[in-house]
C-alpha cells in the first residue's frame, strides 16, 4: 500500500484536489457556474431561494426564542418580589392605621430584655 512500481523507497503521494478536470470539487464547479453561490444548491435560483429561507428562519427563530428566553428569565436579585412585598406591607399598615415606618424593627414590648441591675 502506498508503494509505486518505481524505486523500492519511493512513496506515491495522493494527487491534490483539482489537479485533474474530472476530479474537481462540486462546490468549485457550482461557484464557476454561479459566482454568488451560497452553498445550498447548484441551481442559482434555488440557491438564492434556499439561502433566503434559511436566513429568514434563522433570524426569526433567534429573535422569537431569544425574546422568550429573556422574558422568562428569573427575577434578578428578587427586585420584583421585594416591590410586591413592600406594597403588601404598606397596604396592611394603612389598613391598621399604623405609621408606615417606625424606629423599632421589632415591637419592644415583646422583646425579652435582661432585668436592669
């Protein structure tokens, strides 16, 4: 395998593509027929039509799936949850007639304090 009929140490190298007119790559032939070849079909009209269809579908899928992905991303930093929780607390305190903010986070009457000594 790989030995030629010539000298015993000579190795036959494969011929490069395009060396013979019959061994030319189909893509090169299609590019010679159609200089605006996009790689979808040898027929120029079908090539342009397929290229436009793939481009439209690819961009549409990227835009639609990209926007769906961004829309359904989780609440970063729980900002929306914190806002809703704050609005619930404000409505609850207004309903009870309490001030919205107090200086004490916990009710001092319910905190167990050490006896004064």
